[in-house]
């Protein structure tokens, strides 16, 4: 017999379980009739509230698991761009059903919830978006939120974690030795920002526009981050910077990454740098998305900005590079050194020849090598320190180098 917490979680998941009307519109149903037969019988069994069957549930888990493994292997055969979207949708459905069945046969509540969260995140990465039955939210996104909330209830019965102190490098950011070379604006009006920043594409440091973000009170407490996101799986970069030979990427639990790389002291000489960089964390974890507010300056031109997270320890570096769109880089905690250069100086900044890195300079912006790159002498660099609660507007095609002076959490809004 399932424990009450697991029963509660399963009931919440069954509310959003796809029904017949959904499958009537799935293109893979006709292509994969045997898959559909198993899935339909499994869903019919679940929604009929027959989840107490000690025989049927393990059998269905095996069937769903076999189909899951088949589709998983198909997704990893050939080039990703050639994967049939219908296969990805099928993988999402199988991920959802596998999560429910793992909970139903659970003998360890916490571990089964953790396993379910991992499967949801893997499904989000490899599958395609499927709307849940009860809301317009994505099926696996909502599933992961339900699982995380129920796991938090179990953790609430345990002693609270000791508060962890994160260095925030507020105030003068001593040791940076950098004065601000761009205009500093205190909560400018929309009209002023448009005429003096957006239209002329002039970088500016903006202050007092993040004061009402819940993230400003919550994210500097790792206990909060562990509670809402600790079990989520995220892609983490390792290495000095993405343009270097030592760069690689791996999947990690968010909590493991937080504890290893951000909330504890690192040996800068020996410990590898790990960085959660330009990740769509806020689509993956709606609880964190609710902690931030899209600045009004964006809504005038773009109602759907791309929002990305940047979280890492002291010493994380994004080399001198450009982006094709407007960017508001918002600093929630920590401080960063920023070095900018104009688009007009692109040829003097020696971009990489390879098409993948042609938006990235070969120049080390902190220590320019004028002998190797003589045209650098003609480039004017703009320098500043971005501190907690400040926002940097970076126009399209402006070159920017970013280095964390401390553990740091930033949010980028890329917009048109």
C-alpha cells in the first residue's frame, strides 16, 4: 500500500494525465499502433482509479519501461535535427507514464520522487512540449513542479539545513580597480531609455529597477534554492571558458552544483570552474520564474523575451563575444567585471574564423596582447563593475567580456 504522500502525488499527476482527446490528434498514433495500444490501455487503467492492483501496476511498469528504452535509443540514433518530432512527443508521454508507475511501486518515497524529477527533466530535454490536461502548462514541467512540492513536504519533516553564507561583493567591489565608463541611469523612464539607450544602441548601467523582485530576497539563501530546485537536473559547463580546449558540458543535479561550486569555498588553483550558463532555467522551474519580473523597457518592443540564467562561482568567464539581440543583464547577487567594445571595432578584435565561434574574439580582454593583435591599440574598451541589484543594457553586436568577482547569479533578458 502506498504511503499517503505518494498517493497524494499520484492523484495530482493523474489530474493532468492526457486523455483520449489528446491522443486523437497525435501523429504517431497511426505510425506506432503497438505503442498506442500499450499506452492507451495503461492510461485507461490509471484514470479508472485502479492503481491499487498489486499485479497490473508492475506489469505496466515493465511495458512502459521497454517502450521508453526503445524510443530513447531512437532519439540517440543519427543527427538530432533529423529526429521526427512525433518521436519526441511520444518520449514525453512515456516519460510521464513511467514517472507515475515508479511512484506506484515505490518502497522509498524520497528516492521515487527524486527519480521522477530526474525523468521529468530528461523528458524536458529530449521530448517535446505537451500541454497538460488541466492547464495550458507543459505536461512534464507541471509534473516536475508537483514532484518537487511533494518532496519538499517530506524534507519539511527534517531539521532545516544550516544557512550557508554566500559572499556578495556588494558596495565598492574592492580590488576590481574599475570605474564605470558607461552612463549610469537611476530608474529611467521608458521614453528616456528608448531615446537615449535603445534607439542609439548605447550601453547603460541601470539602477533601482530590480528592487521589487522576490529573487532579491530569496536567491542569496541557498536553502531556498535547494528547496525549489535542488533535485532538478541542469546542464553545467566546466572549464575556463567555452572557447577553450578544456571546456566541456555535463548534466548535474542543481543542488549538487550549487553546493560544490557556489555555496562553498573553492580552491581557485586546483578546482575546475563549473558554470550554469545561458540556461532556460525559468522555463524548466516555474517557481524561480515567479521570482523575477520582466523589466518594462522590454515590453515596448518584445512581449516574449528569452530569459536565461547565469550561476557560478568566482572566476567564471564569458570571453569577449557578441549577441545578435538586445540584452538586459540583471545581477541578483554577486558582482561581475564587464568589458565592452563597439560593433564598429569588430575587425580589430580578431574574431575566430570558425563559424561556430565567429561571434567570439581571440583577444583576452583583461590582458590584451598588442604584439599578437596590433589593431587592438585602436580599440576603445568600456569597463564597469556590475553589482547586486544593477542592470546592464548591452545593445546588439556590442562586444562584451564578463568575469565573476564572487559567487554570482545573473538573469539575462534577450529581446528584439
